[in-house]
């Protein structure tokens, strides 16, 4: 297209700003999940759909949007998508409950489905085939920066405010993105470079959207708690695969399909590049979801220090990606893709050096390699996909970029989030149920001490989850590496074999490493054997100290001191010295109608039994271990103190 340099710069600025905002959303939300659970009185299984719903809504309609943009105009679709996305993001700041927030996130994801695929098509049209690699390098660098920098800014904002800050802090950028989209691409007559189409595959888009929902729903739900016993979950999960089969059939018979399946059957290079692209994004949650939680919550790094560490990966990606794009135009993309995948995998494995005593310096080598590896991979991979497809399919391939990226990341996120929750629940349930089962005082006391000393939020436990995540995501990256090997022909059966090998390696490595889990408990009929990697303080937070503050409504100073000491030894770690609640650990008990409606004897009985994670009355989604093994006198002291504070 014949455009002035100033116009090209303005358009690219608009494309880059919208791309950064879109990728920020995918990495912003996971780190805010604990605060959303607490502030919205929800659970992990529900709040995780704030992220997954967004990814599904962005992935399913994306191919249809790319196809319609070919006919109705890429510029207009970019403008409309940016407008919907920006307004929905602003509305998320005032969502009153979890269901409203999830609904708004679906709308926001739909807006992204409209504008994201058009960014590649518009950039390609402006720069032409000869400079296509460089243009894609700029856009992929923008996407990568958003993905990696999201947890940094999210952690800082959550430190100062709450989950709403990840939305309202970007309101000025959303307004700027909307204005820039219309200013750069034209208000009344935005430019276009394709002819209108006569038909669109609406049914195929519906099949793809609902199949993604079913598959991701099953991947997220089945490994957690007892969901594998729920027929409804299995029905949705299996329906996802059935709908995906129907989607494939629809694409084969439709005269103008969303995906031209002959692209895959005629070009082995295109198939390999597509699978490699999706699988590399599926491996990202290990450092975009798990690592930020470990650094801030487990290792107690300052948000600024964690930001600098993760920012190193962003800088490496930003510097390498455009260079790799230029190199791919001259030297060929295959070797660069393979080198990038290998470098990323080495970076993941370096995260094994992180332990409970690690500082921010120990994370930097891994971040540098991950950032450089992904920067080296993205642009050559996308250039290879476009070069392997006919020119008339450039718009379809551009839409496929977004679908593969979002679907791959969504699948990896669903599996990783369920793994994270499953490991926590396994230890939590093992410890809590053991106490409830009224073991003898010695074993029950030991188990409860582990629960109070670390439980699921201790550094050792979180680092263990990080290492498990590294094994999972490194196994996924094997698929990327194999599909990036030059001149290697992979048939369908060979692709299935590669996937099966990756799964086997993942299961065996995670299973073997799990034998080294900290705080493992072996329960027999006679005794409980407890082993901990090292002593830790309350929930592993060395910087947390819970100094008792005298309650204003205690009857006497003597009884307050006696009862408070007993309460603090059992309950203060979660609920605070004066029932105010410790952020991320336990809810506040002040003004609790649940406690106010119970008398002293009922409170004692509740302390004996505890409350499990599947209790309908639990608003935090956490577990309270039972204390039936405690002496009656101690239970009375705890109950008396709680009632003295919670009763108005």
C-alpha cells in the first residue's frame, strides 16, 4: 500500500498499543486471582474463568472475524474490536460480583477476537512481503512484552490497591487506543485492501468456540478435587472433542471455510510451524502464572525486585524479536525457531535452581534465556507460516496466529492452574482430614503444626509446585522443539507419537519428583511419620509476626492474655491477632454472622469438626482443620476469645 511514513508510523503505533493491551490481559489476571477470590467471596474454580472465559471468547470467533475482515475491511474490524474491548475493560473495574466480571471478560475477549487478527493483516499490507518479517517482529515483540510485563505491573498494583486496579489503571490507555484506532485508520472511510466475501462460516465458528470451552473446562476441572467423579464435567469435556470433530467436518464441506485444511495437508512446514507456535504458548504459564506467585507470595520478594527480574525477559524479547525477524528474511526461519525453542527450554530448566532461600539474582539467568529464546522463535515461526501459505490465504493465516496463540496459552493455563490447585488441595486435604479423623494427640498435633507452619503457602511448598510446573511445561516444549527441526517430515501418526512421548515424559518426571515433596505425611494404623525439608515460620512468611493487641471488649486483662495466647497458637496465623484476617490466608471473623449466630458451646463443637473445602458455607474456598484432639479447656479458651471479639 502507498502510505506516507508518518501514516505508517501512526498505524503501527495503534497496532502495537492494542497488541500490548491484549497480551497484558492474558498475564494480568492470573496473579490477581487470589485477591479476586477474597474480595468477591468466590472460589478458585470459579474465578479461574475470569481468565479462561476471556481466552475462549478471544479464540473461538477469531477465525470468523479474520474472514469477515477480509471482506468488510480490516481497518473497520480493528476499530470495532478495539472499541468493544476498551469499553468492556473499563466496565470490569466496577464489576460487583464474580459472575458479572466473568461476563464482562467474555465480552472483552470477543472484542479482542475482532481486532487481533487484523493487526497482522494490516501490517503485512503496509510493509509488503519483503519487509513482512520485520513488521511481524515488531508486533510479536509488543505481544511478548505485554505477556511478560503483565505480572510485574499486576503485582505492583495489587500491592498498593486491589484487583480492580488491573483494569482501572489502564483506562487512559484504553481511551488512547480507541482514539488512535479511528485517527490512524480513518473515521468515515477506513482504508481496505480486499474484496467483500459472499458467505461466512458462522456454524464453524460456533463449533470451534464451544469445543474450546468444553475441552478447557474439562482440563481445568477434572484434575481438581472430586470432579473426575462428576458425570456433568465428563459430558462437557467429551462434548468439546465431539464439537471439534464437527468443526473439522464443517470446514471440509464449507465452500469458504474459516480454516483451509489443505494448508495443513499440502504443507508439512505450515503444519509443523502451527503446532510449534501453539505449544510454545502452552508452555508459558510456568513463568507467567506460577513464577510470579512464588516470587511474591513464597519468596517474599518485593514487587519492584520481581518486576526487574521478569522485566529482563521482556527486554530480551524486545531486543531479539525484530532482529530475528530480519534474519529470517535472509537466512531462513527453521534454524532460528529451533534455537529459540531450545534456549527457552534451557531457561525453564534453570528455574530448578530456585529454592526457598533464593534471591532475585537467582532468577535472572532463567529470565534472560527465556526472553531471548522466545524472541528468537516468534518472528521466524510466523514468517514461516505465512511463507508456506498461498498469498490469497494471508488473511486466514493472520487470523490463525491469534487462534493458535490464545488457544495454546488457554490450554496450558487450564492444565497448569488445575495442577497448581490439585497439589495444594492434596496436601491441604491430607493434613486437614487427618486432624478431623481424630488421631491420637501426638500425630494430630504434628500434622496441625505442619499446617500452621507452612501448609500450601510455605516457600517450600510453592517452590515444589514451581518445579512440578517446570517439568510439565518443559515437556510441552518438546513438541515445539521437534516441530522446529528443519527438513523433518512429521505425519499425523508421528505428531501423535511426539505428543504421547511428551505426555509420558511429563507424567514420569512429575511423579518421580513428587517423591521428594516437602512435608510428606505417611499415615498408618499405629503412627504418623512426619518429615519436613526445613523448619519454617507461620505459613513460611518470615517477615510476618503476629503481635497481640488487647481487645477492647475483653472482660479482664488476665483472661484476655490467657485466651489470646491459646488462640494465637492455633488460629492467629490465618485470622490475625484480633480476628481481622491475614491477607491471602484467612478471612476476617469480625462481624461474622456465622459466628454471631452460635453460642459458646456451638463454637466449641465447630472448632472440633472444622470445615472442609467443599463446604457450602465456606466463602474463602480454604480449609479449617478440626481440633477435636485438643483438651476441652483449650477449646473453651479459643472459643471464648473468638466470641469476645466477634460478638458486638
